[in-house]
């Protein structure tokens, strides 16, 4: 992409309505624009990162054997009356009537609708296990939408639902989700810690929330510091293996890590004092096992091997895809702007031309641009006739992890400058070597985007 032809409405001033750094930087970097309280237009740069996150979630869900589909955002109230949640859900549910006076709602989550699809089409134990999921907009009429996309009213969420024949199978699905979520967050350059949580209106005994530690997080959390040494890394896992998934769950959940809702001071105090941590965290996902609650209420059973009906054990699993943008920025920025992890960056490398219009500099930039594009990478070429300082400030603000600076003086010596956004370190090297280096860096991070 050439910056002169892109739509990147960066703001020079700090927007006064933004209380936390991620909100401020998303507005300043031209990623989002507020349309109403908690409702945002996704401008091209924001949309690009959102798509990348979505793609990672899809890839990791499909890898775990889960099947993507898509539900409508508007649902009939009748399904929710069946499950008993229509009246109980409260003011967060946006309710409306169509022209015939039928009660409708904008889906805040979709247990009912997935259970409905399941009962309409699955009749036999032979069709199980089954996990269906979607990534779709949700609406919750939050009393206090704030912090930009972190607590929106309209937000983008992955929600998955497992259908199993027994509690044992459903707990395997629970563990499988935990593993797939660990992989997902790590690919986004995030450490998200599974913490024992409270099941709230969805119900059930088994639930973990995934939290990214950040001062601006809304949840108070308590954990054993040893947990932050764990990482999933690039280990291979067989998602069908009950033992392997169980082992990962045990590894990542055996140490103390809880939100304030489930915090137990006495247990916490058994950890050696130097390892006890109290901090704040951003909830980026949650997994639940809730048994037969919905399948009972909505009469979703299948025929078992002996011809008798078997009640379905279910769980649901959510990732806050749009909230993740804010969480990543909270975890990765400096005073000049965002610092995208390689796995989610909107463009892989920025090219800054110090002397636009200079024949040699222009040609060198074009050649770099073509080499990256041919390698399947997305460069952002700042080809505007602007001062170098302004170009650097924009690149720093939008946070591309790598920048190549091209100028007549360097080119005389056959070199360009390659700069890391994270460390600020620069090196001079021939253009071909800079290209090679960038391609190598992204070899393990490639996600198809827009
Ligand atoms: P919270 O406690 O933050 O209100 P929740 O527990 O009600 O969230 P879930 O039903 O578990 O949310 O939804 C799954 C995920 O969707 C959450 O882990 C969170 O990342 C995201 N999410 C929930 N509410 C919002 C919101 N208002 N804006 C953005 N993301 C949200
Ligand atoms: Mg939750």
C-alpha cells in the first residue's frame, strides 16, 4: 500500500475523551471512529488488524477440529423464552419489535440459537462430538461503555459451542478449548493467563477466564508469579488426545490464578510470599462447561446406541476479538505509539522515502516495495512529499514493527537503514539484505489478511 493512496486519518492532538492509552492510540492512529457510545466505525487500519485477529482465531479453531458457521445478529425472542433467559438477561439485552409486533433482540451471545440448529439437524449419537462456532458481532447495552473497543456495546466475538454425549466428553472439549485459546493468544504476541472464574448468568461449575495483565484492566486478579513463566510455545498437540489436552490444562491451571470473584485469601496465603501477586487484568476470553442446562430446557437430545434418548452435555467458549485490539496495545506500546507484535501487524514493514521525487530514492523504494509484495508481505510505503520527521512520527504511531528508511546519502554507499520499532535499534545494510532479513522474520508469522 502506498500511503498517498491509503485512508489513514491520523490525529495530531490527543483526543480528550480517551482515558486509557489503547483507546487514545487507536483514535490517533486512525483505526476507529466513535459513532455512538460504545459503537465504532472500523477505519481501514483498525479493520485490517481486526481481520488479522479474526483469521488467527479461525485458524486455531479449525486446527482444534471446530467448525465455523454464521448466525444472524437479530434473533427471535421466542428461543430465549424457551431457555428461560429472555426475562432474566436484563437491561444489557437490546430488545426491539419488528413491524408485526414480534419481539426480537440483538444477540448478546448465542447458546439458544446454536442449540436450536443442533436439535433441528442432529439426531444420532453417531454425529457427536460436535463443536460449532462463529465470529460475529454481538450487542450488549453496557451501562458504562468505555475504554474504546475494550468495553463497547457492539463488539466482535468468537463464540463456540460443544455438543457431547457425556460429561467426560464435554470436559475434553473444555480442555481442547483451553489449549486452542493458549495457542491463539500466543500467536497474537500476548500472554493470557487462564484464571478460575465465576460462571455468572451462563451458569455451570467449570469456567476459566483468560486475562492479559495490564494496569488498566477492569478485573482485579491474584496469582502465583510462577505462572507467568509458562508458555505454550510451538509444541505440537493432538487435539483428539484426552491425555495431551488434560496435561496442558493441568500445567496451566494448577498454580493459583483467580479473579476477585473466586479469590480465596486463605489459599492464596499458602503460596510463598515472594511469589504472591495482585494485579489487574483484561478479560480476553472465557470457557464454560455447563452440562445439560440448555439441552434440557430446549429439548435437545439424540438417540443413543440403545435407541434411547441421550441428553446433550454442552459448553460455550468466547474470545473478545475486538477487545483484543485494545488489550494488545495496552500490552505493547511506548510514548510514541503502538508497537504491533509481528503476528498481528497491519503492514509488515514501513518504507520511508527521505527524499520523495529524487530519482534514485524513488526507484530504490519501488524496488523494495516490489520485493516485499512478491514475497507475499504487505509493505506500507510512505511516498508523501512530507518532512522526514512527520513520516517517522506516523510510522511510530501506527506501530509497524520494522521500518526501512531510504535516502540519497545512504544509497550512495549502497545501503538503507533497517529499524526495529520495539528496540529503536537501526542498522545499515544493502537493500537486498534488508528484504531477506524481513522475510525471514515473518516466516513463522504469516497470516493472510486484507
Ligand atoms: P465482562 O465481564 O468483561 O463484561 P463477560 O464475562 O460478560 O465480559 P463473555 O460473555 O465471557 O463476557 O464474552 C466473551 C468475551 O467477549 C469476553 O471474554 C470479552 O473478551 C468479550 N467481551 C465481553 N463483553 C464485551 C464488551 N462489552 N466489549 C468488548 N468485548 C467484550
Ligand atoms: Mg466472561
